[in-house]
C-alpha cells in the first residue's frame, strides 16, 4: 500500500467551489485559498449557526499510546462511510500544529485511504491561522513589556506577569527564560518568562470558542496579562492593543473548508491541544455544520478523560449544544500496551496483555456514559491484529453492553467504515441521548477539580501544591472562579504520571498550579509534570521530511 502522501497526491480532488456547492454555498460565498481550500465568511455562516438541525457525533478514544489509536482517521473514514450510505454529513476537525508535525506525532490529517485533502498544506502552514494567533499573542506580550518599560502607569508587578510568549514549535529550551537583559534602555525590565506552544495560547482557546467578532473582542479584552503591585489583575483591554489583535485575527475566525478523499466536506478550524487546553475544533464550525448537515462529526483530542470531558463540560456548555452519540476508538495494539506489552512486541498476538488492557477501555466507556451519551466502540483494525484478538474485543464489548464495529477505514476508506456508519446511524435513530454536565459552574474550583479527578480519572484524592493554593485564592478574590475547569494533564495516562498505563485507582492527583484563562472563560489546573510547550523526541519527524529538486514534498505523514 502507498504511504499517506502518495495516496493523497494521487487523488483527483474536486475544486473547492464544488465542495462548497455540496453544502449549499455559491462561489461568491467562499474565499478560496488556491484550488482546494477556502475560508467561509461569518456573515455567510450566520443563518446556519442559528438553525441547528443535525445530529452531533463526537469521536474520542482510549488513552493514547505509541502503538496508535486512530481518532482522526476514524472520524474521516466514518464521514466517508456515512457518505456511501447517502447521509448528508459534514466533519469538523482541528488544525494540525507544526510542533507535533515535526516532532513525535507527525501530521493530523488522517491516514491511508481516509484523509483530508490537501494533507500537505493542512499539516503545514494551511491558511495561516496558527501563525496569526502567534502574532496576536506576541503583540499583546510586546505591548505588556513595553508598558512595563515605559512608565508602568498600571503599576504592573514584573514578578507577576503571567502572559508568556508563543511559538508553534516544540522548543523545550524556551520553557523557562529570562527577558529584559541589558537594562531598561536596551532590553526593558528584567524578569522571568517563558514560551508556550501556540496551540496552548489562551487566544487559541478563544478562537475555538468565540462565534462572532464582537464576542472575540470581548473575550480578548478579558485576558489577564499580569497583576499589579496590589494583586489586582491587569487585562489585555488595558494594554490598548485589542483592536490591533482583532485585525491580525480577522481571517482566523473564519472556518476553513476542505474535503475528504471521497469528497465529503470538512471544516478544519481551531487548534487548542486537549492535554493543555480544551482540545476541540471551533464552535463556529460545529454550529454551522449542524445547520447544514443531517449528521455532524467532530473530534475531541486524546482520550475521553481529556478531550471528551472538556468537550462535554466546556464546549457544549459554552455553545449550547449536546452530542447525540460518541464513537470511542480503540485498537488491539493500544490495548495490549495498556496490558503491559512493550511497543516492540505490539504486533505479536498476546491475549493475556489484551485482557489486562481492557480496564482502560472500560474506564473510558464509563466516562462517556457518565454524561448520558450513547457509545459505539470503533475497533481500529491494524494488519497485525489476529482473529482471536478481534473476537476477544468484540466479546468484551458485548459483556459491557456497548455497541461496537470493526473499522477498516485506513486500508479501505469509506467502504471500511460502513459497519461503523451503520452502528452510528442506528444509535442516532433509536437510542436518544440524555446529556448532562458533570458539575455546575457555581461550584468551588476544588470541588470541580475533585469531581473530575474522582469520577473521570479514578483518583482517590487531590493534592494542591502551595503555588496552586495561592493562585486559586487570587482567582476567587478576582471573581474569576465560577467557570469550568480545563485540566492540563499528560495524555499518556489516565493518571498524572505518563508511565502508568491501564486504569489505576487509589492514586493522588497533584495540582502544581492553577492558571486563569479569564478571556476563554475557564481556569486551568496544571497537573503532574505536564509542560505547556513540548520538546522534540530523539528522532524527530523533521529528520524524514524534505523537498525534492522538482518541488515535491516527501516524508510527511
């Protein structure tokens, strides 16, 4: 079988105007970025956002492993499968970040015969949305530093500037830095700072949650850049540059329209990470799609303890939407890793490890059901899976009383997603959801954290480090506490320890700090050793990516 890039380059893609026409948009209602990508202006989308008619399906997964689970390929393949059934379907995905593309993960555009097109553009610069957010973030940072150096009328405390810099690359060396060296005339005011990856910027979260320019401005205004000498928050509005930030972000708020390899329309818009931010594509895209299609597919990053929990408690709450079904992606290989198999042996049949790994699947099925959402387990088929192993997963799903389907969308595209598509449609037609939130916004911050820790992660208790205690007290004092919590936690484990697989219980969640994303409308408990800017692995994907002399990209996946 050809690799992803070769398959995508061989695809005879439809002109983007034809894709737009399939969802009722004329050529005059889109803004093309070349032949196969377009942005859609907000005034065109507004009528659809206010008239939801479609059913919403969320794709989530078991806990991530190096063996692979396959949420994005499943979402795209499911869209293609539904298309083959004649269903009017639109998919909504996040935009890939350059950091993971050149790091350990690679691209995020699906794989095999279930991809979005053109994957090479989408995985790289795309329409420049992430770059625009980085520019707006760093403009705000520059204005804050300039205010500090030029009189500091707001009495900003240099030791309490919480706005860091943003960069869309995995640079571990920039996590903690000192800025302002050289004195006030040369470098400004010296203080500690650091970088976060652009997808972890609060502005990234805002772009994915705002549904109008007016709402975008209001949310940007509320961003806290630091605290003054009296401990009061200093906000972006006081820096006087929100108007300029709006100009930088004017096109970023418009969703991007592309297609699958079988011609289904896909909105790719928004890029918050799920282990740091809320991990969902934009509300604008999802609400628009619900007004255009009968079935809308969207994806939450990482596993159900991260992306799905945040989608339910943050995105659905903010957008006034509710999922009708969830697809929970699992693979034989990943479940064996949760059962103790080494990555080097993951292709070997090991029924004992598979059985031990079922606890992770069980926890995530329970996590989704806790919100009153019907679940279909998508068993993402790999060539190394044996019949015995596949039969064991199916038997285990029957014991759980959960629907399931084997998905072969990587190798077969939409044809390989027909079984899953039929199961999802049966749920949508015959099994209504009873969606409910896990907690109320009015609860104390600790109570919300502990609900998630106990009910979703399986922890017995929560330990708060002194910095987290001080920050929570500050957030309460400023009146920014009656909002959802957005947990920042490793994606490699249900716990806060990436080395712990399966579904441990009786452990203690450690919250080391609590950040206030007042503009986005949530607080961020930072747990364990999670970093806000990743590092590159020992063998980065960037080592394999190149451009030939005739201008062809190679090595992208």
